[in-house]
């Protein structure tokens, strides 16, 4: 079984609380024995896959399999071309250069987050679409910070050729159909 979950802001990508009162996946009525494939930190939103198939974790997350992940990222500041090119060529984070990525500015129609992002009246924000083939800890946030564009909001919208369904509200999940499963796994 492979599930797509639209993870809301403030939810941990795990089933157990580390600190009393934390929101976890246990709140959303998933079938027994499913686990998250990869992670989205509590501050991130969007597509999280869950499965009861142990082999999928390696198949989807190992960079040698080149499963692209697409994110919509609201950043503080203006995303000039030279910053985007730097993101695409790779930046050094945690002492190691990231793999080449794809980056472009976008103008998405995304509802405000609850709670809202911080808003500074004198500093503009930009939206980027960033695609990666690796998933280091807080990688997108560290990459945007490396080019002086701190991340304010991060939403994963696709893995491989599978896009988070627009009709799937935050906190909702669905079982992925066999045809959509092939978009993720590539067969």
C-alpha cells in the first residue's frame, strides 16, 4: 500500500510524540503498519508518502535512483537570476556540495498558512520552485539560506511524476492508484 498525505504545517513526520502535545501522524487515521517514506520537518507542508512496503524507502530516497522532488518555497528577498543559477549548480551545505538542482521563480496561487508566515513590511518575498534528487536534513532551507534567501514557507508538491492532488486538503490522505504509483516509481 502506498499513500499520499498532504502534511499540514506543525505536524511531525512520525507517529510518536517526542514532547507532550506535539502533533504527529497518529492524529490522521492511517492504516496500521504504514510508515513515512522520508520526512518533512514540522515547519514544512505538502506531499508525504507513507507505505507498508519496507523496500520503497531505499528505492525512493537513494540519490542514485534520481527521484526528483519538487518544492514550492516562499523566501525572504528577491530571487535574482544569479541566486537561482547558484542553487542550480549546487551550494555547499554541511561541508558538502549539493547535487545539481532545478530552480525558477513562480507565482503560485497558494492559500495563506495558519499560522501565517512572518511578514516584514520593508522586505519583499519571492516564490521559487526547486527540484532536488537528494534529501539531506533541511536541505532546501539550507540551500536558500546559502544564497541569502531565507525560507519562510516550504511545500513539497511532487515526487517523481506524481503531483500532490489539488483536491487533497492539508490533513487528508489517499491511497495512490497503480497508474499513479508508476509515476513515482518509474515503472
